[in-house]
C-alpha cells in the first residue's frame, strides 16, 4: 500500500472506531442508568433547571472527551507526524484543541439550553422550533466563518501575486461567482499539506489559498484547483448540502420527539 492510501486508511479506521465508541458510550449511559445518575447529581447541586442542564452537559462531555482524547491525539498529531505532514509541536496541538473547546463548549451549551427551553415551553412542537433554530445557525455561521471563526486559528492576508489574482478574477467572471478577494491562508505553520477553498457566501465569499499551495504549485495548477472550488458554488453544492442537512435535521429532531 502506498503512503497516501496508508495514511487515508489509518485516518478512516480511527474515525470509524471513534464513531462506534461514541455510540457505545451513549448506549451505556442510557442502558446502565448512568445518565439518570448524572442528572440526579446535577439537580442536587443546583435548584435551577438551566444550571442543571449545564452541569449535566459538562459532566457527560468531560466523559466523552477523556475517552476520545487518545484517538484525537493519535489521528491529529501522531499520524500527521508519522507521515511527515505536521509541523506542530505537541504544545501547539494542545493549544489548538483548547481553543476549539473554548469556542465549541459555550456554543454547545447554548444550543442544548435552547432545546431544553423548547422542550419545557412547547412539548409538542419543540422539535420544529429546534430544527429551525439549528438550520438558521448553520446558515449564519456559513456566512460569518471566514471573518469570525477561521481567523481565530489561522492568519490571512490578501494574495500579492498579480498573475494569480488575474487568473482567479477571470475564473470568477467566467463562472458568474462574485468573490470578496483572494487571501493567503497561513497553513504552513501547522502542516505541509496544500489546500484551497471558497468559503462564505454573500458579502463574505472569498477564496483562500494556503501558503503551502502558493509555494509548491504553479499558477496553472492553482487555477485548476480554484476552478474546482468555484464549481461547487456554480452548481449550488453548498446550498444543496444545507438543504439536505436541513431535511435530515428535521427528521432527527422528529425521531427524538417520538
């Protein structure tokens, strides 16, 4: 097996194993009564319904994180270094993990609080409002991610390569896809991988090109990659994905309601 296939195979096995383990943990929490005991602990600590939900989620989330951490460390750090892709030190990797938790935990807690509020206030129709809230959040974040979330992890600056700017602008005109500029994505501090993407929508749509791509690929090669990325927008793949995700969200919440 060649190196790229071996790399993908390892990442796939770790991802599937992690997913199966998550299902087993959830099943154990439900079938063993551990979930009820955690709930009882949360309710004994505070008389507030809102605070009880937070305590429960922090306790259950900590359990998941402790069990998942070895898989995350192996897949995100060990494997990346094993194949010579990562440039991060262990301290830098941990820093990124903590930063992601600092963003993800408050958002997750807020989402769960909204769901439980809807459960209490609209017991029959809560799932409709919950699905609509989640879908709205996803659409808004797709717009804000390039200017709000990504800069927390990476540095961006306008691409100074005039030839590349002209190539991208020509592609944007040919495809009728307006963009707010092309930006260099400081990926090289973390990895040797080359990447590019069209992110955002509306007034935040922009092309991001990693510094590793700019350093190691020709203008023609980058133009082909950008044509591929722009095609996702031309074919409305992003909105199709959001539409499919919306349908699945409604189904999932309705199943939970039943």
